[in-house]
C-alpha cells in the first residue's frame, strides 16, 4: 500500500520505473527496438521454414486441400517451429555483448 508506481520514459533515453525504493532501468532507444523486431522476425521465419521442411520430410503437407490430419499436423509444426525460432533468436541476441 505504501508503494507508488511512477514512470518517466523519454524517447531515446533511459526509462526508470520506481517501485518505492527499487528502480528498474531499461534502455528504450529506437535502435534496440529495431534490432529486437528484426531478430523476432528472422527467428519466426527461419523457425517456421525449418519446421515446414521437417514436416515435408515426415510426409505432412501444409498445403493439402481441406483440414485433414496431414494438413493439421503440418500447421501445428509450423507454429511450433516459429515459436521456437523466436525463442532461439532472442537467446542468441541476449548472449551477445
């Protein structure tokens, strides 16, 4: 009850969040946001393409007519691959200095 949330963000500068004594800072400049967005996009595309190829090797056809078993499994694989690709890309960027 004694904690008060105050935010003072400025574009291109450091945003500070004060939670009654503990201050969290995060750099919110445009370049880091661009890198984050491009990393997510690349991970999404690469992950989904890898999953698509794996699905084709296993005999599942993403573009089969209707929503049969083969098509449904391929859609699930593509979604799973995209999510894993984004997670892997974020981990790679987080490890970079």
